C-alpha cells in the first residue's frame, strides 16, 4: 500500500510539471490558462477568474483566485477577528486592505491566534460531530515569514510559536499529498443528503461554495473562492476542489476554510478597476455580489507601499486601565536597522507582538491616534517606552 501511495504522488508531481509547460508564460503559477482571465492588479498581486464548464467536476463553475507573491515586500498578510462580526466588505475597507476572503468556522470548533494572542480555541469533545473542523492550520509570522499550511492537533495549536494561526478543514493538499481526495472516506452508494448537515461526509462530500488557502513551491499564496448553489456555478466537494487546484495551480499545500453562504472574496477599488465583492455569495439566492452575512475571521492582504517604514519615533503613550489613565509618558524610541512600525495618515502602528522583539522585550501592536498635545493608546493593554526599548503590560 505504501508503494502505491508513493507511486501515485510521484505521478501527480510529474503531471504538475508537465502541465506547467502548457501554462501561460506570463502567469507561471496558472498551469493551464484555458477558461481563465488574469488581471494583474500589481506586480505582486494577480486576480484569476474561471467562469464556464469545468471538465474536472463536469459542471459549470465560477472560481476566483487571488495570488500574492510572498517574496515581495509590497503586501502584508493579516488575520482580522471581530466578535460580533461585521460584513466582509466593511472589514477590509476599514483596514485599508488590497484584498480579503472570509475565514474559518465557528469559534467553538476553531483555533484563532492573532499577534501572539489566542482569541479562540476548540471547546468541543473529540466525539462531537463538528470536531473535524480544525484538522489543519494556516499559520505565519509577521513580514510574511514562516508561512505554512499543515495538519495540526489541539496540542499543536496551543504550543506552536507562530504569531498568527487560523484553523480550518479539511486539509486538501499536504506537502504535495492530495489528502483531500479521500477525506470523506468511501461514500459510494450513500445518500449523503440524508446525513446530518454537520457530518463530515455530507459537509465535504456534496457540492457547496468553498473558500480555501494554498501555498505554492515558489512562495505564492493563493486565496480561493468557489461559487455554488446556482445554475451558473454548481460548487464543489472537497474531492473536486482538490483535483481542481492540482490541475490548475499544483500547490504544495492547501486548506479548506468556511464555505457555503460565508464564501466571499473582496478586492479594493483602484483607478484601473471597480472593486468590491468579486464572487457571488449565496444567502440571497441570487447570482450577484451582495453580501448578507457577517463573519468573525477574515484573511486580509494589506499594501505596505503607501506607508513609511520608520526605525525611530517620538511618541507619547497614555495607558488605560478600566477607562482610567494609569500611565502617561513621552519617550523617543529607536531601533537602528529595525522596522518597528508604520506611519500613515498621522497614525503610528507598531509591529505585531512576540515575534518582533528588541532586547527580548516585545513590541506590541498598537493603533495610536494623534491628538493635539499627545498620543493616546486605543487598547486596554498598554505600551511603555523608555531608554530606547519597549515593554508591555
């Protein structure tokens, strides 16, 4: 059995290599260009759209893929967690994002870690019908470093040092192994629609709108949405999405996220294009771009080109505890050769916590708004600056 599995993976990788020779020379990540329209938003950001008959699922499909070049300093990846949630268009607009997709499942079945802070963790017993929803992890540090998509257990989520972690399920591709092909097991002859909706075999074995993230060997991040529940777009099962990604993009790893009515992709407007939601959310049962659902987790791509990287700042911090000013100080802080944050529109944003440290003291992410005579912290936890160093409480 092991030899058969190894042979299958070898043939699969060989197939990807062969397909790549047929792809568009200008879009090397896209293996086969037939049926696709590519829009280069920026040198490091490309939007691909497929609309038409798909021979893999043998159905009409509408698929959007946003490719981000992780080797470029032009864009940063961020996770946004809001509870209660807001609509996906509102969140990336508020965060001045370049693009965004929805995130993962309900918090009680998920692990969400942002900026070193664990914001949600699975509270379900391993026998629960929804326990399967966090078998994989999309994780990364700041500055697009140490990005990975991998299998993960409860203990992995709690102990992994990555600053940002978002769980999901199922894993579709794991280190070139197309594990999503067999996630549901053998369901041949079963009427999956008679199973509980949350049963993993029905949830992932029938066609739905899908959201996924993937990584290629050339350090390209792919944000993916698949429309569904329409005559124009049938949607896909986990098996079909796995085969679709292998055929057209051949990523090294891929993870399915929350789908169905949550599936949404948003791209910012520019002088060259009208932005907004580019896929077709399904809650209103119309094949349009209207969004009627809120989400708590959103994957955001933010441009770093319009901000000045600084290594020194003259700031005044006002730390708050239960609404009262507990500490106020003015210091000049600088870390030669290090980027401690960004300045834009009179707002200084320090880098994320934990993974960015100077003299072993973390620099916490803060949005500090300028006032006439001082700077004020917008968070309950505070940032103290002294002697050119930073510490937190």
